[in-house]
């Protein structure tokens, strides 16, 4: 691709970059928050709409599917509509859909509204980031990345806490209604201060690749269904899972082939020839798997094994957001002064350490044993996020940014889905393995078991018959064994996340050096 002209390369918006940052970050924070704010409200949503908790999970998956389908199309849509106009359209769709979600009379209506909401939010994140970073001069793009990271990293962490508080004190419907004033504010700010750069205004996007769009939708839709429902169906033991995987694989291969050979591709995959970009995709997928997997695991552990209510489990996790927020400010100032490679290595090392730290959890621990690893986890993600996105996009031209940002965000979503699906499977399968191993000790020949059983029988015998006391004692022992098997499944999951982070460190050395003054826009 030819180098941009000097007028394009040196273009700056008329408005102050920090005012533009307020405009785009209000929309970004609202969109990212909605990926997790409904998690703790699912039982309330299911009960209110006469649906099971399992059926209510489609409130989450329907949003992620439509969101992921739109993400790779961001580049083409931005050229076709104009970046400013597309952002305003996306915010409007997202805001209206949020109100419809809050008004939903039944589950089917809510799912359709969430699909519409995800479609509106899909292009919002990469478009907002591209606008934000184009508005800052190259020397300050590290600071711009830090501002963007505050919304992208902190919002999913605060989502469960905010959702739990709103649901407990008001109604689950208000987790959607609160988007209305924020959306109106974001639309007004975007109309007033955002403008398109010259290469967007003069661009000719060409015809949309409808076949590519159909293949993309089929691939991501079937893949997300497998991720979300595979464990419940015992994965490949279910015939429909096997056929869905086949359909997903064939549609993925067909999509890649078409996008490489099409004259007007929906997603320009030739960008994968850039070494830094491809390396960054791999690492971002790993980071998302660990981050989303950990975020999904901790509320389950705290609520099912520790007995925390939903809001209290959110409080236990919220310090991670503060750690990420404060550290991102520091890392934004270090960009350009310290090599991206070393910042990323520090981040992965801290993330591995925090995962191994969480791997030491017990059923007798206090809240502090969750808070401190969570804070370190937030610090680690901040050290990774800003330099990783800067290094990933550091050798791309401005005209490639929107397309690259869509692909990058898509891999973040897929990585998160893989992390959550993998963790869910491990919790179910690994707990069975540990339970089978420990239950072999519950025999008349195990002295420790017989001693514990005798003590429990003596206690129950005061109010029960001998047979009832024996049954009650056995139930207590088995309940404790079941808790321990569940605990060990969580421990193994966190330790695997730690090893995964350590495996990412050698990959960091594949990056080529990025000059902060010469680098084009970075994107998440």
C-alpha cells in the first residue's frame, strides 16, 4: 500500500483531542460495560421472564455473537458511511436497543433486542479507538492508548459489581435504562466535535461482499453456540455439536479463501502478512482468554464455594479495576521511554504470578486472599494492554487501522469465549477427576476416614438413631469431599492460566521495534 500523502499523515482535528476523548470514551465505556453488566442479573432476568437460568444465558451469547459479526466489518463500514456518521449511527442503535431491552416483556423480545444492541456496539469500539488515536499526535499516542485502556480494561471488571448493585436495589431493567442518558450525551458530543480525516472523506469503499458477510456470520454464529452450549451437551458426545463444528469449520475456511481472493474483500486478511500484527493477534487472544476466564471463574468460586452473595463477590473483584486504572496512567507515560517488549514481558510475568497466587486458594481464606491477587491481575493487564496494542499496530499505515482494529477486537472476543468455555469445561471435568481420586479413600480401611466418620456419628447420635447418624455423617463427609474436588478444579484452572502466560513471554521477542515518533495509530 502506498504511503499516505503529507497532508494526510499530518492531519489533526480542529477540536481539542481531550474533548474528543470524552466523546468517544463515553460511548466506549457504555458498550464494554454491557458485555458483563448483565452477568450477575441472569437469575433475576430468568425469574422475571419465566425462563431458566440456562435459557437466560442467551441474553449474553446473543449480544456477543452479533457483536463479533460486526467487528471485522468495521473498516468497510467506516469507509462507506464515514467514520463520524458510523459512530453516531452505532451509538443511536445501541441506545435505542438498550431501552428496548429494559422494556422486554418476554425472553424472546429481550434476545432480539440484545442482538440489535450487539450489532450497534460491534463497530463502536474499534471506530472509537481509531478516532481517539488519530486525534492525538504520534508522540502522545501512548497517553491516548492509556485513556482508551481505562475504559476497555476497567469496564468489564466493574460491570458485575454495578449490575449486582442495580439489580439488588432497583431492577434488572435499569442495567439497560442507564444507557439512555449516556448514549444521548455521546451522540451530542460526537456530532459537535468529531470529524473525519481526509482519507476517510475521499475514500471509495466499493461494493460490500455479501457472500463474505454470510460466511462470516455463519462461522462466528455457529462457533459461539458451540462455545456456550458445548459443555452442557457434553461436547462431541452430542451429534448436533459435531455437525455445528463441521459447519463452523467449513464456513471459516470458505470465508478465509474468499477474503484472500476477492477484489473487494469484506475483511482484508492480507494484513496478516505484517509480523507485528499477527504476533499481537496471538498474544491478545491469550490475554483475553486469561482475563475473561478469570473474571468468569471468580464469581462462581465466591458464590458457590465461599457462600458470597452476588454483590459481595462483585466487591471482592472490583479492586482489580482500581489496580488497572492507576497502572494504566503510569504505563501511558512509560510508552516511548521503555521498550514495548519489556513492558509486555513484565505484564505477562505479573499476570502469571497473580494466576499462580489465585491457584493457592482454600475454603478457609478471607476476602483479602482474593483482593490482592486481583489487584496484581489488574496491574498486569495494564502493563500488557497499552504496549501490546502499540507494538501490534506500530508498522501499519493509517488507512489499515480500521480494518486491523476490527480483526484485533474480534480476536479479543474469541479469546474471551475460548477462555470461558475452556474454564467451564475444566471445572466440570476436572472436579470429577479429583472426586474419583478422593472418593477411593472413603473405605473401611482408611484410618483417617474412619476416625472422622466416628466423630460425626457420635455428634449426630445425640439426636438421631444409629442408622440415621451414620447416614448423616456420610453425607457430611461426601459434601466436604465434593467441595474439595470443586476447589481443586478451580486451583488447576488458575494454574493453567499461569502457565499459559509464561508461554506467551517467548512470543513477545518476535515483535519488531516500533518507533514512537514514526509509528502510525495503534488500535485495540
